[in-house]
C-alpha cells in the first residue's frame, strides 16, 4: 500500500513553529567557551555590542546567571532595510557544582567578550597524602624526642 503525501496543516504548523523557536533560541543565546586552567575554570562568553554597564552577574543556589542588554542602534523614525542583529536582554545560566569558590569569581569585559574566572575552592583541590610505614614512623618519633632533649 502506497503512503499518501497529503498536506497536514497541523503537522506543518508544528514544524514551522518548531523551526522558528529553534532559530530564535539559537540567535539570542550567548555562545560560550569553558575550560579548566590549573585550579580554576575560565568561561569566555561572546557579547558583541553589549553595553558594559548593562552586564549583571549573580550566583544564587549554585546557579550563575549572566544578563546583558544590547539596544537597537536606531530609534524613532528609523526605516529598517535589514535587521538581523538581535537586540534586547540576553541571559545565560550555568549550573555550578560544589567545590567552586563562588565568592571569588572574577569577571572582565573586553572587546565584546566577557571573561569569567571561577576558582576551585581550596577544600576541593587535590592534596598529596604521604604514607608512612612502621620503621619510618618509629625513627621520626625518636628524632623528635631527641631534639626535645637537646633543647632543654
């Protein structure tokens, strides 16, 4: 039995709305690179044309939120011939795990890029634990006792 390629207006509307939402989401997002450098994470967020005074960064319940605004360049009687650059308020949220020093986050905006530096909390940094064994521990105890006797 051959399948029919009938036009289904509900399916077509759903497809068009889905494409529209995907493209709107993609164009209003803030692209970001994130990498680890030693004992800190560095995030680079593209924000070209954003007014630096409009950048707002806050941390609440392990969620870091970055907001910024880009205004349309022409006001009033402008007759747009082409309007592809998005304007308005943009936001990006990052869910941060435990072990980050959220009270020590640094931010810098330069050349249209917001740079966030998020340090790893000191208590979450890896530590080297030395392992002693029977004879070594006893020898160290004798040295400590001997040096205490010399000092008195």
